[in-house]
């Protein structure tokens, strides 16, 4: 069976696997790395350490890295940034909403004015048509 080595990479430091493990294929080695990531990632999260940038390098018997398996592929997504950033984003959204609301009110008032103007002009047109037709005005 082929021998695979799992080098652990964390914060730029590489912990080299000197022992290695036998697996029938690279796919089987990858699945083993995935199981280890789930366990180690959970432990790091419980210890309040961030595993998002950690990874395993899977190397063959000649120590040639065949693939890198990042923890982030198998861990829950990281929560959104700090509260100050979220507050600022919320303020910006509120300002934009207030601006749009004010514009909406202005447009509504303008539309109301135009509707009234159109009613007035329609009345005048109706009166003129009645005069042209020789009918008395209502």
C-alpha cells in the first residue's frame, strides 16, 4: 500500500509528519485528512483558536506534496467582523434608506401635483370641446 505523509500547516509553520500512514489511494488519504480536520478544527474552536488558515499537505513516499487540504473547506463559515464595523455598515444603510425615503416623498408630492394639474387641464379641455360642439357647459 502507498505511504502518505500529512504535514500540518498553521500560521505559516509546518509540522512535518515523519511517520506517514498507508492508504490504498490518494482519495483514501484525503478522506482521512478530512476526518482529522473536522476533529482538530472542532478542538481549536472550543479552545477559541482560529483554524480557518490551517491546512494539511498530503505528500507521497518521496515527500512530494500531492495536495493541500485547507481546514476552511470543512469548517462552518467564519462569523462576520467586529461590532464596530457592523454598526458603521448599519448607519450607512440607514442613511441611504432615509435618503431614498425622502426622495420617495418628494416624488409622491410631485406626482400628486401633476395629477391635480392634469385634472384641471382635462376639465378645461372638456369645457372647450363642449363649446365647440355648441353644447352648454355643465
